[in-house]
């Protein structure tokens, strides 16, 4: 009777090194666990990307085919409320600021997971050791905070990160800046630590300045 081979033990000192880097806020040490952000340039050059937000209004659309037509499909956090018709079927990348349950990762099977939050102490060791893991540069979040005057949302960070890479086309789906609330919960805009009016103004300005960036209205 065959037996399941034992799972390999996590190297003790590797985990300790990770925990110490988190506690100390050692960005360079944490980055050593990840694929360098700059190394993604050759991977995405000339490609199209669809970033799918969590606006409730997207669930009432038929944008799924347009989303799946992109070379790379990006989702946010746990990507709730998906249907193929409205949200598309593929998930290539995830930007997250929350710990992702294993069942979510098993469902979405992303090739890359990006830790978006500047709060590195929330980063989980298992996620950092996942193949394809990327640590979104903290300087990007700091720059956004200066522009917005508040903590940027995961969607705002993902938008800025994608614009920093040499994509040929960047489309945002499911971004209505909380006017229809979020599929991820019942909180109102006043209950979250983000300024969605400021994020809307910044993204629209970015789209005006960068012809690659297009905001697809959730009800289009």
C-alpha cells in the first residue's frame, strides 16, 4: 500500500529571517523573498492588461469577454462576486492587502501575487514563499499617500504599479470609486480609510496624461 510522502519541512532559519525582517521593517530583506518588481518589465512589455475592481455595479455588466481578451487579467484581494459574464474567467495576477485564504488561491490560481500594502507586518510567510510572489515597492504607496492625503486603496496601488510597467494598454474595469459600494462587504465610504474622491480625480488625471490607461465604466 503506497503512502503519501511527508511534506517537506519549512526551513526554520528562513522563517526566522522573514519574521525578523518584518518586525524590523527591513524592506531590502523582505524583497529578497520576492521576484524583483523591475524584472517584470520584460514579462509584460507590449502586452495588454485588464485590472478588475470590486465595484458592485460590475456584477450587472457583460464585460467578462472584454476582460478575458487582455493578455493579463489582474484582480484585487479576494476578488469576490465573480461571474464569467461580468468579471471574466481568468486570473493571472492578484494585488492584495489582506491575507488570502488558501481556498481563494486554489480557486483563482494566479501566476503572481503582489503584496500591495505598505503594512509589511501583515504579510504572511507562506504567501511570500509562493512562486511568483512580488512585493510592490513601498515607495509607490508613499508617493500615492502624498498625492492623496490618505492611505491608498489596493486598487489605487495596483493602478499605479501597472502604469509603472511597460504595458501597451491598461484597462480598468469595476472602478466606480465606491459609488455603488464594494462586493467585498457592506461598508460605506465613510467606514474605510481611503479618499475615493481623491483616487477618482488622480486616476482620471493619470488617464488623461497616459494614453495607455482607460477607465471602463462599470455600467458600460
